[in-house]
C-alpha cells in the first residue's frame, strides 16, 4: 500500500462508484489518498484511479492517462501513461519507461 499526500488548498475526495479518488482545488480535511490496487492510474480521464481536475491549465500539462504506478517485489515504479508515439521513430517515448520511486521520498 502506498499513500499520496497533498498540501492545502488541494484535497482528495473519495467516490465509491466507481471506486476512485478525485483531486479537488478546495479546502477540506482529506489530505491523503491510499493506493491499494496496482497499476494505479493518474490522469484527467474519468476511468483513472486518481482523477485530476479537467481545468484549462492542466489540459496543457497533463494527459487523460498521465501516469501510472506499479508495484513489483516490494518496490514501486512510475511510468508515463500517455499512449503517444514519437513520429520520428514510430515507438513510444523513451520517457515512458517505468522508473523506480522511493516511498516517503
């Protein structure tokens, strides 16, 4: 299990159907979101595990499936969630390769 935290004025809101977290730009007491299932997808799309606000400024810097977190052998990894192909190579962007992250760091 991994926990995400945010600082004010951001907060998380839990929705039970479908089971997912929403990131909100409002003052509330919910500053932590637990991730219990992997892969854990973060993005603006309504089918992500953590749904980011679909605001004009975030549309320029985040994608509908922005990134995802996975767990393997007790380690956590983050990877680009976009499905965009580099036109010159016809392959996914090398940045989309999963990178190890440190919990709590």
